[in-house]
C-alpha cells in the first residue's frame, strides 16, 4: 500500500471576479485550511484586444504606437486591484493567500503557472450546468482536465463546502488509486460519507450471452463469474479506506461508466465526484474519449479529476516568468 495522501502542498484557484467564481474560491479556501494553508488566487486576462477598451486613453494610444509594455502594466495593476478586493471577501482565516495576474490564453497560462510553481491542485468555477456545457465544448474546463498536470477541481454553482457526500469512481487501476486516496483524505477532513463506485463496462454486450452457463464452472453464468472476480478485487481496493478509519459504501454496477457515475451521483445527492482521468477497464481512454466530459457536462455536483503520477502535460512550459503578485497582508 502506498503512503496515504496527506493534503495539497499548494493550491491555485482561478477567478473571473464573478459570484460563481467566489463560490469556487471558497472551496479552495476550505481545502487550503485542511492542507498546507497556502492558496494562490489567479486571474487570466485572455484577450488584449478586448481589454484595451477598459484602460486609459493614453494607454490605448501607446499600445497602438507600439508601447505594449506600458499597456500590460496598467492592465495587470487593474486586475491586481480586483484580485485584492475579491480576496478580502473570502474571509480566509489562518491561511496565506497570494495572488497573480496572468496574460494570455486562460487554460495555457494556468497550466504554465502549475508547471512553474508546482501547484498540486487547481480550482476553477463554472456558471452552472448550461454554461459548463459551453465550457466543455469550447474549451477551458475540458483543456484543463485534459492537459493540466495537477488535480483539477471544477466547482459548480452550489453552496457546499465542505462536501457532505463524496463519490469516488474507480477502475481498480493504479491510476485511479491516486484519485481514491484523495477522496479518502477529503472524506476524513470533511466528515463526508464516502461512496466508491466501480462499473463493469457492458455497453453493447448481449444480455443473453452474459447469462449463458459456463462449462466446468459449477453451473455459474459468465455474468456471475465476472462479477465474483471483480467483487473480490473491488473489496481489496476499497480496503485502503478502512485502513485509515474511513468506512466507504461500495457500489458495483454494470453498464456505461459515464452514465452510471452521473446517475449514482444524482441518486446519492453527492456534493463531489472524484475520478481518475487515465485508467483501464471501464474508464480506459478517459482523456481521449468523452467519459469525463459526459460526467462534467451532466452531473450537478463538483468534479475533482486526478492525473496519474507519470502524466506529462502536452503544453510546453513557459520560457518566461509569470510575474506573481505580492502577498496579501
């Protein structure tokens, strides 16, 4: 058994200064209070052509004349002031909060920040399910989940912190072990009920074939044989939670992994789904398929996605400093 997960050493929370982002930041504050008590709040100014309309006349003229450096300094100062105001609304106690303004494509700059600073968790909010569908289809949430080397917590528009019910979706691989370990830790720190789900992928399989008796198997069907083997492996996998004082409720289901995760999360009124983004079995191809996108799109609760230890982001690290802001006093 690997060493138990002991919290996130550093956390990056993204904001666009909306009320929805503030709710996500409160999630990040709670996690930071349970971990290393360090939190960095970041905003990304993504489109300079649009942002120029919110700066002074002088800056616009200088930008048009080629003085981009002055324009960016003013843009950063304005964003820094907004960050300080939003941080003051958090009511963060007993944690160190710093901030930074990043310039560029949002998902890329957040990933660059993770690569340079070594953040272990990124927290980002959404504007609700319909807006999340737009995010997934048109990019920021999907690209963070696919490309960010840190764990990514996508917060929905719910007032739940800390979580009261957590659903960990696992495929029994070592990749999903990391996700399960983090789910166990979160359940310990929040006192939440932990549910563990494994789905036996049966999409497209004929029921009549699964129910056929297997010769030499004590008159058991193929379904019974598969379920017996998976059940033992699943129980051994879930034992990790019991060894650290958490008693999980296990769920072994047949069907489509994405569908069953969303359905069970709704049935349990889960506040958080924790899921690995690369694995085998029912969750194979998570990054290149649509399983995680389906879960993100259709679930009503927060989703925490966890990468395997060997994951390397396809986004190349930035070759320039990202200019973190000063510490908030």
